């Protein structure tokens, strides 16, 4: 599944799209699975870089690191936090389960409830190291975050260690691959 915008009367709208393979026609067809809402494109006005040490990455939960990166990216686009809410054309919170939803086109992806949920609950699907790295990179890029190479490597190592040290995840992994 991927995200796509559609322009209608000078407004952009965000849709989750799924590809389906048709055997008879021997061609894929894109089908809109879900309408996500109006999409906004804030301009990048700052270029703050994440200031995380390897030790901080090691002790901080993955979800908290993602929250920090999302907040930093929002600040780079001029969206400031006001209490528990962010303000951009209307109030919103960084919680994939709450309304109102916000759909922002940033960098090379979209920050919305769909991509936040995907990032917060990220799990590897493949067992191949290269494929795992691609999965994580695609999920981060799809959510519109700009992550430097060093930080990406540390996040990948952290997620890989969590999988190795949690026997439930390894058992789930074996069930999926069997």
C-alpha cells in the first residue's frame, strides 16, 4: 500500500492506494483503499538536525525517538507545539488514533495518522538484512521524515536488537516465515 495525492479544484487530497494484480489482463490495477483527507504542504523554513548520541538512542524507546524526529520535522516546517497540540490551519495532536487528522506533505512523503501508526508500530516483515533496511527506510521516507545516515543505522541496530532479545518477536517471526 502507498499514498498518493489527487488534485481537485486546486486542493490536494490524500488517498491510501493498493495495487492488485489481474491474472487475465496480466497487469496491475491501482485501487483506492481509503480516503485520508485534505493534504497540506507547509514550506520548510528551518534546517534543525537531530541531536541524539548513540547512548541516548540505545536507552530511549523507538517510539520516543520517532516522536522526537516528527516534532523536529514539524519545527523545520514552522509548525510549533502549543501545549499538547500543534497548530497548522487547525489544532492537531501527534496521535495516530485521535482526530482531527492532519495530512502534511513533507520532504519525500506524507505525515498523517496512517504513516504515524505505521512508524510507531513498525515490525520487520522479512528476514534478509538488506530487505529489513529497505523496509525501515521506506517507512521513514513515506512518513516524510528526513533522517541522516548515521541516525538511520543506529535506529536499524536498535530495532534489530529488540527483535533478537524478545523471544515473542522471534517466535512470531518464525511463524510468519514458516
